[in-house]
């Protein structure tokens, strides 16, 4: 998106942006006597399904991905479209945008901020602190593979689906008396996209296939069964596109004939066909685009072509289920689940459809598995699915909300491997961010502001109002300690501790004393994207910065202690932490967003950044900080329930942390509307932003399990709408895997598997009655203590599982 468009979107908010960029809603009508197709029933309703093709509507197409390769599958019967992505195809190329004028003007900028001359400070930031270029680079599409089938009679008995239990999307229909089927998946083990075409009548499969792309490309026919698309990514921000890519598609047919000429593949009268798609990119890392894109594409294609389709499919399903199958959720089923998915979304507000919450929860897990795997790029603003050269907000990484939010469900819903690309990115940002720290702040350590891209840009972008936010890298660095809290992996902590230390070192070098209050503060910064006075966001020491730095400094101190290193540094960060401004309660009973009790001009703004201390942090808790807990609740009431899709998802997590399941569920229902979910269940800002999907999954997990307050709290925010249910495989900090069954709104059985020997407090409203605890391996009763009426203390051994049964 152009800078002008971005500024308009951010300034005028969701309604203006949505109206300009995407229709505010769509509609779908319930069908009479409809029933899910057999594939959906086989998946136990864990599938999206439709009785119409996507046509030309990208937001009706269904996403598949293996972390690196992605495709949107439209399910058309005349001209099928597979819109293709490879996660390293980004505009431009390696660059250093650090602006050396920043360090020269920093003292003057700080003086202006402390003098409340915010507009002057912003103007000087725009002159001296913006990176060169002042924007970052866009994630871009590879293009399409289009399959053209013979026309003819009308299609009957049509349906298409996306099976979340197998990560396979399929199409089935009847034409001229022949039943045609297609299924498509993106294989992580074999690094190809596979399309299988079959028919119940031999010799019925005829089609042509060719690539198309808005990039600078050339069509080729490398051999008699293959077509290719050679291309290079686009120019942007004055930087020449430098990522070379090669897409190949090969047809392996049983029966019939296959030929390729001038970039078009022809298949005639086949019994069945496996079409394999492979894409290679020259992107090695953020500094190097000299990779062998042709060799990568050909190597994966040749290897996959040497396997039978059933073997490819089996390897894909086994690999995917190893991740997806770890966590299950059952909230019951009503007849609403019989309708197509788009109908269920359209009528959700007026129907009882608890299973849709399960579908939404698991769809987010599916998207994370499909867009983020070890060795890939992290999931960006659209995961890996983008059909444009200039997508909204460039489909990059917005660190003040989007990127951390994408990974909120990674640990809690048992997908820690999917987190790996983020930690690799943090290590890379520590290098590029060190250049920015030195050039723009004359500081050690490293810094990243509110956005980054494939080239690990770290400077201020988009303008001072939005971009002058110092704590993007700090927030990312806090993820390292929190992930360690789940895994207990000292090797992981040792590997990434230098990035944590570098992030903290930057602030030890740059925090300054606020002249009136005496606290150490960031200056200049902002509370993300929100003005505190008309047209002024730049300030010193906003609440979110202080909360993030408190987590960063605490995490660094704990990590240094766990690793037995840096005793002096540990003392430094703890001393700096103690000089940060505490959270304050303002005149409206709310958490103050800034050091001073300013009232924001936009009271219903989509960001509620100053509640970071409630979630994802644990600085505000119901029992530990009751006054701040009440003030956080008041903050949410003042800001309002409605908002953009991702903002609603964030608020679901907030209300879950407040332990108000009914309110969290109300917001979940607000999210499931046609102006917030696309027909294919992509979350809409609008337009599409995937963080809303991941935030919804996280919010549902938070309604069922808390582990942020030094205990496991089971069913802390269970809404009345889910009176009976079962969840298995949620993860808690401290190395615990938790299952729970409940009836009439209260837990009846809880199972806790211990990764490591430890003692843990477990809280549940149901525990006020009698409970029995047994070791499931031995059947022995386990003695527990009761520090509170609804808390039991369980001492467990590594590798053992303990069953808590509510008996009275």
C-alpha cells in the first residue's frame, strides 16, 4: 500500500478504510434440506464447505500452505485458479535504511517533547528520523496457475471443502454424467503443491494449464510434461526487485496424453492426473539473494514426481496431523453446523452454533501450521496468502500488534515449532537493528520500530505519527522468555539470550529522565497509532512502553540467572526497571495510556495498547493487582466493544484475562459477522488481516486455560453458551499439558501432564467441592494441599500425568 493510502487508513479508521478498500459486508442465505458432504462428516465438522465455487472472489477461495508455499484454491469448474505464493518473494532487495541525521537531532527532539511541543517534534522526526527509504517493502504474489477445462453441460451436485484434519481442499461435481473430483494440498515433507484430478469414468480428464503473473515473467516449457514461470520480484521505494523465482508445474497422468509447448500444458483423455507445483526463490536471507532458485524448484519437483500420489498424500497428512492433532476441542453441535460455512457466518448472530467456535479455533491453528514452519519466514500480515504486488499495508510485519499477535496461540495451543521463524527473525533484527541504534540514537544494542519486512528494516517508517515507536524490538525480545516459560529449553534460551540482552542494552543507553516526574522514559515514542492531543501522538514514556520494558528487563534478569551469566548486567536492568513509571489509574477510573492523564481525542480507537499489561503480559491480574484489574475493565468499557476484526480479537483476550467469559463470548460473536469474517473465514480489518484469526484462536484458548499468574487456572472464563465440553492438549507455562472436561458449566475432570518435575497450583471453581487426584500411570492416589478454597497444589514428576476428578 502506498504511504498516502496507509496514512488515510490509519487516520480515518476502520469504517473509512473498509468503505474505500473492501465492501463492508456480504451475505449468504440458508439452504433448505441441506447436509454437509461426506468429506465434512468424515472430518467431524472440522471443515469449511460450500455448495458454490469461489468464482472470481479471492475471499471465497480456500487457503493451503506448507509454511513456504501457499495457494488460494477457487474450486471453479471451467477455469480453475490456483493463486500462488512463496514466502520469500518480496519487492526490492537488501537495504540499510538507517538515517544518520537521527542521532544529530535526537536531543532537540527530546527537548521539544518534554516542552509539549509535539507537532514540532513530529515535524523534526519526519525530517531526521525517518528511514531512507521512508517506507518498507511489500510481500508479493508469484502469480496464478490456471487450469482450463472443456465447457459443456451444467454442473450438478457441486461442493467444495477444506478439511482441517488433513489440510486438503477438494472439489466434487457431476457434469455430463461423470463425477469429477479434485483435491489439493501443500506438502511440507515434499515441498510441493499437489493437485489430484480423478473421474469415475476412464478417459474423462482433459484440461490445459498455464501460468500467469503480474510480475516480470517469462513462460516456458522445459520438457514435454512441464511448464514454467521465470520471474523477478517488483521494484518498490526506489529499490530494484531482486528476488528471482521459478515456478514449475508437471503433469503425471495415468492414461491419455500430456504435452507442453510455449508455456502451456495439455492433458487429454486421462483417467487421472497428479499435477505437481514447485517454486524456488533466490532469497537466501535478508542480506543475500544469490540462491539457486532454479535448482530448488527442479529438485523438489523431480523428487516429488518420483513418488506415487498416495505416498505424497500420506506423508503430507502424517506430517500435518503430528501438529494439528495435539489439541482438540468439543463444545457440542447443533443443526446450524449442517449449513455451508458462509451461511453459518451470515446467520451466526441469530443462531446457536457452538461448533463454529471450535471451527474458528481450529482454523486459526490450521493457518499457523500452514504459514509458519521451521526454516520459513514468519507469518506476515496475511500469513502467506496475497494476490497482489501492492497489498494493504504491504502485507509486511506490523510489530505494534500484528506480528506478536500472530503467535499468541503458538505455545498455548501446542504448536511451539511454528514459533521458530520468529526467533530467527529476532536474531536477524538484532543485527540490522544495531545499525539503526547506532545511526539514529548513538546507542548500543539494537532497536526495531513499528514495522519490518523480509529485508529486516528497522528504522522509523510511514511518518512520526505512526512510526515513532521504539519498543517493537523490545516486545519481540520478550517473546523469548515467555516461550522458554512454556518449554524450559535452556539450549533455546542460551541461543537467543544475546538478542534479549541487546534489546535491553539499547534502552539502558537511551532511557532519559522525565523532568517533572523523575522516571526513566523512552523519548520520543508513542502509544501505537493513537493521538493524545489532536494530530499529536509523539510523547515520552507511554504506558505500553513501560509495560514492555518491565517485561524485557525482568526477562533478561531471569534469563541471566537461569544461564548463570551476566550478574552485573542483571543488576543494571533491574535497577532500570525500578525507575520506570508504574501503571496509574486516571480520572475516569481507567488505566492511563500516558504518563499524564490525557483523554484521547479518538475514544473508540482500535488499539488498546496500554492494556498490554493485562494481555499478553501478566502485570495486571485479578488477584495480584485488583485495583488495576478493575481499571483495566473500565478502560475496555470506555474504549467500547466494537472495532476492526483484529481489534475485536484482541479484546476477546482481554475479557478472557478479566475472567469474564460472557463478555469474551459476546465479542467472539461480534467477530463472526459478515463485515468481520470473509466467506472463507479470513478475518477482515477490513481488508484481510490474519492476526484477527490468530487472535480469535488465542482468545478461545485463554477462555479455557490461564497460566500467566504462576498457576494453572482451568476454565477461567467459560461462557454460559458452552455449558458442556471437552478440551485436550492446551499448554501452560511451566511445562504442563492440560485436558479438561466440564458439564453444566463446571469442570468434572482435569488432566495435567508434567514436562518436568515441579509443584504447581491448579485453580478451578469446581475445586471448592471434593476432588480426587491420581497418577494415571500407577493409579495411586496423590496427596494435595489446599492453599485456597478453589486451589489445589499438585507435585508432579516429569513425564507423568495426573487426573483430578471432581467428586462432590
